[in-house]
């Protein structure tokens, strides 16, 4: 059998999974429901090793050997033979939200579970394996151990604010059903020192490995389940006079009705649309990390195909195949299901920005507009007027061709009206200065104002035909407008306006272009053809030849490789399950029946043509039903009580890793794109504000896009499949199977969660290359001293080793002792009279008289003033001499 050993980051707690290898086609996974200490795991694996040797006492033939080291389990999959386990073997840190790390999968490993002795071979197994591996998991798949990536920041922080009374009742109910036998041991004696933790169920639509984890979901502890998303994740640092503001962009691609450009158009019978992506921009002040004390803001928008039954026939080999409506839908049944999902997740108003062409010589894109208008008009009849779906048609292509109109100015007007209607999320109340000097635009802002800040209600849904080029530019303009409001709400700018050609907007534009390129590669097979610069009409002449190449690349991909990619996606997501005696995946003429379930069986319940929304949704509008505190939503939450000093909830240990030797070269915060280093003019003396408009010739990175500069700076953040693996990870050693990893060389092993697969992580990030980073003299005006000598480094490494050993001791008895004086060490007293300002006065702990005397004596000795020796000192010295020399 296989043994899977998982640990928490500090390697003080372990869990063990046993996987049976004697079953040829079934999966038998046993979780022994016990949390081990390091010593217990070592003993357990020692006993297993001893018990499995061929001859007792024979050292050479080990009974237990390490098969692979990993960072997490993607899932278990079976085709026609036995099960495989898919493990993450390499990862790279891509972003950090409030101390919670988000990783990109860099490499995976598939291991066949059954033994060779019981293996029943099948001739088509290898082909299915090849198709499954065609989904490149190292290309834009992301996970986090401690942050729920499938939900928005607003949902995650709203759940955290649930009333304490509800949590207490929930905990008492779930205590009896607790998964772990020893999980709640010792908490009952602690009285009021417990902290409540909430774990929400992931939003299945954006989880890509839900089917792969289905086989073990009910059999193992929830900490083993690692949910991954597909899309894009990028983070940049905006330095405002030294204050670090992290701008993060997360795109979640829907796993429902997923596929490639011409093969997936419109919607399926359940209201899921093709190329549906939820984009969230998160802004926070990185100088204060915690979710409860820090300042966080986010804004969400969505893109997706027009929600109708439509398709394009690619067998004609035309660059723009004709659009056909496949099915009449007079009661807008599919659109109703789609908008019902959106009302539940985002609330109202839902705003549709439709960018398809309105005037054409031959009716092509206009077919979609006419049908969408009819569907929205029909559905709005039954909604209350204040919650009606807002429809904005705008022919972006026509405006682009016109020499009189500025496309981005018009988009800016639309963006302002959209952001005013939906509002945005911020987790702190309006600052006192904005109450004293209110901005007129700020007072017109929509959304929902609550005591703890603001909530975004409703969402903008943008579409063109492909939802790629035009959509990305429109989303960038709306994001730029929202970014200005977000910066204003955090008190960083005095008016909610941002100008083009400032460092802040250029940094944001580059993030959005990376985001657009990545999503375009996933769905269309090429990067963006038209960028923001194209619509600003400042793109260099070389850009036109690049556009032609991208168009050809997109056409080639759609014609020749999309069908294979579609088969891989269908197999990976479990849409198609290989079955003995039924047609194989490559024998199916179409996958239409796989994605439209109503073609195989009739639904028992039929949706009303007039009351087309889910019961209970209208009652809570404009708030989204998913975020309301009600019995149905509480069932999606798991509540657990922790001790307040437990490592699992200690964000300081999680982020700073004091028990681990770390290097500046591998620190993620230094490697990420930085507005001062990558965008600010290099000549010192110019206004360092990232909100100052720069001329094209004085920017840190030319607006016309100097190729070398651009490639160098984007190097660290490009997330395309070709991104180089971080050098620091190649030598990583870790343990997940068949070993505890508690040997000497693995003493620094960590992972980022309470109990995932254990690993040694010496640094997750690409080392900063010399040609990217400028000399410190250029940026800061001072030169740092040379690298520490080898002797100094050796001393430091020994110091870290000592701290590490100390950290690994089982501190259960000390940590949870009721007399623990930690509560009294630091008292925070607010300085400001205004409760919104989080400025505190810190009182240092008091030293007793004897300690002060010793300290004074130490200082005097340093100055050469030695104190006379007393009788005790002589006795101690005499004892020392006797022991040393006699």
C-alpha cells in the first residue's frame, strides 16, 4: 500500500492516509482520523519500515521507500483500468492576500495505484491517459491552502462577520459529528479563550478538480481536499511614497460548458455559458496584513458568451463562419437560468454591456443582439422595476473605425455609470476626511453601505462575440474607474479619478493585458489581437504585423488543435466517463449530448415561464442571496473552535515563517512587479507619486513598449505555460508518500496549510535576475554593503537551526496552560479619538528590578567600569575552575 503523510507548515502536526494497492479497479483510501506529532509519525513509519522488510534486521532492503514528494493532491482518476493519483510536485507563489499565499501549479505527477500483480491491462488505457495529460496543469491552474479562491473576497469577508451567537450554536451542533476523534480535545477546559474558524464550501462552478476529488471527499479529512481554479492570477506592488499597496487580479474560468472557441458557443440547457470568466481586482494596504485590522477592497465583473442556443459551423474553413441559432427559445428559458445564477451570486442590478456590431452589410453579429434584446425584455416584465436587468448596447467596432470618436472616452462614461450603480466592496467605513470634504461623485455611489464598510451589489456582464479583445478593453476601462474609487476609499488619493500615462494606470494596464492574453490563449488559441494601445491609437506600426500573426495563430489553432483540446477538457472535467462496452471519446461525432443533459433524459421539474428566479432570491435583493445569513447558507459552512495560540490560525507564523532560513533573493514581495522600479522615471528628482502623468519619453518603461524592457519586467509575472520554473524549487525535497520526511536534511520542510501534503519549501519564487533589478544606488540613493562572509552565514544558519529545533518541540502543555501570561504582554491603546483610525499606542512589558540591575551592570562593563566581585561570584568561579581543570 501507499502511505501519504501530510503536515502543517511548522511540521508539528501530521495526518496519514493509507491507499490500498491490491484492488485492481476500486479505490480504497483510509484516513485514520488522528493528528500525530512529529515523534509519533517517526515511530509509526519506523514500525512500518521494520515490519515490511524481507528479513528481520536486514538493513539493506528497506520495507518503506519514498515514492514522490508533493505539495498537494489534485485528485484521483480512473479510465478503463485502476485509479491514478495526481499530485502537485512543483509550485510557484503568484500572489499574497492578507498573508494567504496563492500558488500556481508548475508541475504534476500521475501515479498508478494498483500493484503490477493485480493490474488488468486494457488496450485503450494509454490513449485515454495521453488525452487526460493534454490538459496542461502547469498552465494557469492555481490553488491556496488557506484562502477560498472559488469565492470573491466580499463573500469570504462577509462570512467572517457572522454573528458570534450563530457560530456558538453551530459549533455545539457539529461537535458531535466531528470528523476527528481527538480534534476537540482540550478545548472545553479553556473557557473563553477559543477562536471560531469558518470553512465554507467552494463554489463548484469555478472549481476544476471537483470530479477528481469526488471519490475520496466523504472518506478523508477536509484538509486533504485542495480545490484548484483555472484562469489567471497576477499581483503588482504600487508604492505610494513608500507605502506598499498590492493590486491583485484574479480570473476564475467556469468549469461548466468549458471548451475552445468555435466548439463552445452560447449556453447549455442549465444556463451555463461558454467562456465565462469572473474577474476580481483586489486592492489592499500590505503594511497591515490581517483581514480584521487591514484595509481591503475588491471589485468583480464577468464576461461570457451570449446566453442563447447558438453556434458557428467551422467545417466551411472561413475566418468568420456564419452564426446560426440552433433552437428557438420564445420564453428565454436558457437566459432565465443564466441570470438566475447571477442574481444568486451577485445580487442586483445585473448590467449587460453588449459590444457586438449593430450595423453590418450582411447580417452576422446582429443576429445575437436582436435575440438578446428580446430575451432581456421578456424577463424584465416579471422583475420589480428597481431590480430589472439593465441592457447597454454599444457597437465598439464602429466607434473604433470612426476618426471623430475616441473609443476610450466613451467607454469611460459607461464605466462611471456602471460603477456608480453597482458600487464596490471595502471592509472599512468611510474615512473621516471624506465625511468632512465629501466628493460629489462619491455621494452618488451605489452598492450597499453597512456599518463595516461597503458591499458591491450587482455586477457588470460584458460580451462581444468571442469575449476576448473588445471585452478585455472594456473590462480594463471599468476596472480603471473602480480602481480610482478603491484608492479613494482607502484614503490614498484625494479625488476618485485616475489619468492615463501615470505609473499606477500603466501598472494596472500591464496586469490587464497579461490577464487578457492568458484568457485568450485558453479559449481562442492566441494572444490578444487588439490591445488597449490599439484603441488609444498610440500602438507602434510594428504592432500591426504582430496583430496579423496573432490572427493567423488563432485561425490555425481553431482549425487544427481545438478538437483535441476539447476532448481533453471533457475528460478532465468528468463530462465524459470512459465505460466498458460503450463508444470511446474519439468515436463520438459530437459532444453536444454530453453538455446538454436534457437531450438524454427529461427533467422532472419544469421552471415557471413567469417566476423564473429561485425562491427567496427576490426577497433579499439587491443583496446577493449567497451572502445572506439564512439557514440554507449556514448549511454550507463548517464552524470549528480553535485555541487562540494555535499555529493553524497564527497568520504571523504562516507568513513570516520564523522557523525557516529565508533569503532576500527568493522573497516574493521583492520579486513582484513594482511601480517604483519598473515604471517610475529613472532620473532622481522627478515627482515620485504614481499618480503623476508622465510624458512618453520620461517613463521608466516606454509607452511605445521597448521590447527588451518589456520582456525583462514581465518575466517574473507572465503566467503562460512557457514561463520558466523557479530555480529554487528544482532542488526541493519533501515528503508525501511512504516517508515522514523527518530526516536531518528535511528539517526545514513546510507547506502552507493545516494538513496538506508535506514539503520542504526553500522559496517559491523566481530569483530576481540581474538584468531586471537596478542597482540599489539608482533606486534608493545608497549602496548596500557586500554580501555577508561565509563565516557569518554559517553562524546565522546555526542560529536558525536552533530556533527551528525549539519551534518543533511539542509545546502543547506550555501553549495551552491556563496560567499563560501572553494576554498581558502587549496592550493596545487607541491614540486617535476617531474609532475608524487604527492607530495604537503600545506599552512595552515591564522588567523587574533585578533584570534592570543586570542590564545596567552589562552596560557599565561594556564601558570598562567593572563592578567589584561578591562572595557568590568567587564561589561560582572557584566551582568552574575545579570542574574545568581538576
